[in-house]
């Protein structure tokens, strides 16, 4: 890959020595695979798709997904195809995939649930399709095999991408997990795309996680959230036809895959996605990673998952992974909007809602429609992802919720 974001000298992260590796090594030891530090998970996903999948390839992905997954695929010159959705967990329904013309798959482990990743990986290997795992929500998820052996997500495909802004709740950062034979090539490609760090602009990213922790501890989440919405710091999803039209036009120009052409979309909700991090910010991120990997943090999250997974509204796919420190536990409730409002009044904020499905939001010009639109819409409309760390505070509301009727 020879794409370059600027005409300047590349910003090199791979040669910064021990300090640069402090954020990578803990996860490398845990999953058993080389990890490359990224300023954002979305840049890691783009690099995996651009570096491992030929342009023009049809790439399968779930329509119940963050839009940046599709943006990364489009920026890499690929053609997104929406996958069938499993009503059990919102991930790809492997048994209903039409493999005709599919050359790659992005498996999003929604809320930390890996779905049928073992079966999907076997199918991709058999058919010669490149599998890339979106592990943004699955920083600590392991899958148990038929013999009882455990394998970490992010190691089933050609690449796995982790977010350090989710479980660790750091002020940014991501990890791209790949095999050793492609690591240096992708590290070089990363360095060519990065812009220089600006320490002064990083201070909010260093301080924000500490402020967030204090807000949770003091039970100020509700007032803080309402203030953020009033000030439009947190903005609800709004369909933007001009944005869709412009992205389609950019995607049609297959002769120019310069990533800077897609900065408008890749930066949505998180500016600075390819701005290199200074030692200050990387140190702060590394500390958050160490905290979330600690036994106390893991026990707290597991305790919340066990409580939430026992509720009658819990998605059926949660049961098999109730022993995992999931990012969120998805409940499927009849009136999600009323549930969100009731939780907000108790200071429990619902985030990570992916509605409408990608093919409804962006249309057939950008996202080839999937075969299960009713299931995708049902999941997007009824899924209530609950933070296990907030389980105790949320339970008085959650116990009263009515399950959604299966489509």
C-alpha cells in the first residue's frame, strides 16, 4: 500500500522504543498475537482492509453496525454487502450467507458477543475470503472450543481491531492485531498516514477519562448527559442525504484511494482519527489498559454480566457468553425509548445504539441490501445495550421491562 495522507515525512511510531510498545505488549501477551498501536480503531480497520483485501472486493458486514465500519471499507475501495442478521445476538447469521462473489468479511463482535466466529472463520478459510474481526466491543472476549480450549477474539481472522476507548475508556487509541509476516508492512503504512501529534490538543483526551470516572462515582451521569445534549456535545443520529450522496460520489472514483478524501466520514464522532499520539497520551492510554486488565475491574464487569444475562429480556445469544466480560449486555425490549428515558432518570445512560441499519441509512448505492431486513430493523429498534458496570443501578428499571416480540 502506498497511500500517503500528506506530502510531509511520515510520522514514525514503530521506532519509538520501549515507550511505544507499552500499550501493545499487555494485549499481545493476552491474545498471543502481534499488535500495532493506532490513534483510533477505525484507522486500524481501514489499514487491515486496505492492506489485506484487493480494491473492488465485495466485503460482507452486518447492517447492525457503527457506520464507521462501512466508511472504512468504502475508503479502502471495497464494496459493502450487508449480511444476514442473527436475531439471537445481532451478529452475522452464518448459515444464511450467500457467498457468491464475497471476497472478504468484517465480523463485528457486537457488544462483545462473537456470535458464530468459529464457524465463520472456517467458512472464510474454505472459500478463500479474508476475515477481519471488528473487536471494538470485545477487548476481553474469549471463545471456548469443543474441547474446552479458549481462544481470544482477534485471532480467528487475518486481522483483529480493538478499541481502547471502549472497555478501557481511554481518551482514544486502538490496536491492530495481525500476524508477524504483515506487521511491519502495515506499521509502515500507518506511519505514512499519520499527522504529527499536538500535545496541547491532547489534554482533553488525557483528562476526559478521569472526569468520566468522577461523574460515574458521584452519580452525575444523568445531569451531565442532559447538559451535553442541550449543548449539542452529544447529538442524536440524523439522516443526511447530502452526506450519503457525497460519499457515494467519492466511492465511485475508484482510481483515487487517497484516504484524505474520506476524512469527512472517517472523522465522524471522533476527530483526529489519524493524528499520532504523543508519549503523554500514549502513557495515559497505557494506564487505562492496565486498569481494565486488572482482576478487580474484570470481576466487577463479570458480576454485572451475570446479573443482566439472567433477565428475561436478555438476548438469547448472551447465554453462551455470560462468563465473559462483555462491553454491553443487549436486552431486547418492547419499548426501548421509554426504557432509555427511565434509565436516564436514574443516571444510567444508553449508548452504542446502531439504528437504522446501514442499508436503510445509506441505500443500495453504497450498501448492497442484506437478506434479512426485518430482523435487522427489529434488532436496531428493540436492542437496549446495558453497561454491566451500571447493572445494580439499572436493575429496578430493567426488571419491569417487557420483552420484544420476536419478528
